[in-house]
């Protein structure tokens, strides 16, 4: 399994880091088999798996439940788990307890927190307690309400400079990496140059030190709210619907199950059954 030190070395050598989200055993297994460097159990699970409109309703129980399955599916991949909405704001103690639960109950390798202001001290407390932390700047979906929706962030030089300062604060607080979501690529370039720790972009351009995509978006798995920055590498949803429709039709037509999918009594038992 790669470690936080490996990710740092990858940045130094210019090797891009790949990350994909996973939420259960088969998605984690597929991500690991594909050789992904890191897996994120994102709280995007609230939207793509649980069908909520935002990540706000996701609980720590949800995260632990899904992260455990991911751990079982990808025992040899570095797994980062999102701390859900409002679990790292109330106090240092609440934050440490929440992160400890995620680490101990799910077997995660790191946690991820959104934002800088007010969160830097929490990053510091977590790292001081031995928990690797990934930061997350730019579009921070847990504050979509405050940001006025899911929109591109840091669209001015001034906002870009603020983001750069935030990124440096995250690095100084001990974060091992920073997700940059939905920002102009020129800002990504500057942040990635300024930081020693790797940036992992989503909708942030090729200049990030790595990339992350949401599993369901990447494979076209039933997610209809797909942002501009997503590239669908395949489109499995129509195939799934087609397969289920075929099954439905074959059952109605008595084509399924065929003899090949059925079990038989031995001849003498069959005779005894009727005799
Ligand atoms: O929850 C998530 O999937 C994320 C990624 C978009 C970075 O936080
Ligand atoms: Na997230």
C-alpha cells in the first residue's frame, strides 16, 4: 500500500496521483484492481448512492458503514474517508472523537475535511493525534448553501490568492494533500507550485498533482447530475437497465430459468417422488 510519503515523492518526481471514490465492496475492489493510487470514501455517497440532494444529510454512521465495505474490497489501497457535515466544527474534542471513530471502526488510512477558516486548528489537532488529513478547498460541497450552489470558485485573482493562502495554512497545519475542487486551472497551477504537498484536482485542470473523480460519474452509473468537468469513461447505466429489462421479459415469457439454470432430481428420486 502507498503511504502519505509515497504521495509526496510522486509529486516531487512529477508522477500524477490517481484517486477515485468508492462506496462499497465491488467499487473498491474495481478501483484497487485498476491500480488506483488512493480511494476516497466521499460523502458524495449521500448524493450518488443514497439519493439526497446534497452531502449535508450524511452521518458518521453512513460513512463508517460504507468505509468498512470499501476497506474489505480494497485491503491494499490507501483509503481516505470524508468527515461528514458538522462533525469537525463544534469543538476540538468532537472532531477528534469523530475522526477516531472513522479510523478505528472503518480502518481508514486518513480523513478529509472541507475548508480552511475555522478548520485549520482541527487539521492541526488531528495530525497531532496521529491522523493523516487531506484538506479540501475551492468548491466545498458541504457549504454549497453558503456558496450559493455548486459553482466554480476562486474566479478572481484576489480569491485565488486567498485560496493559495488557505492551501499553505493547510500544509502548515500538517495536511498531507489537498483536494482542489472546481477552480480555474491557473489557480490550481499556482497552488500546486506553492505547496510542497500534492494537490488532487477535480474540475481543477491538469496542473494538479493528481486527479479524483466520483465513481458513478466516471462509469456512468445512474448519476444524472453530472458536472461539466466529469469525463465518463464508460456508460454502464443503460446496460444495467437493458439487462434487467431482459430478465423481466424472460421471466414473463417463461424463458428464464432455463434447464441450464435449474437443478434436477436423480431419476430414481424423481420416480419415488411420484410413485
Ligand atoms: O465526496 C467526494 O466525492 C469528494 C470528491 C469530489 C473530492 O469530496
Ligand atoms: Na466530499
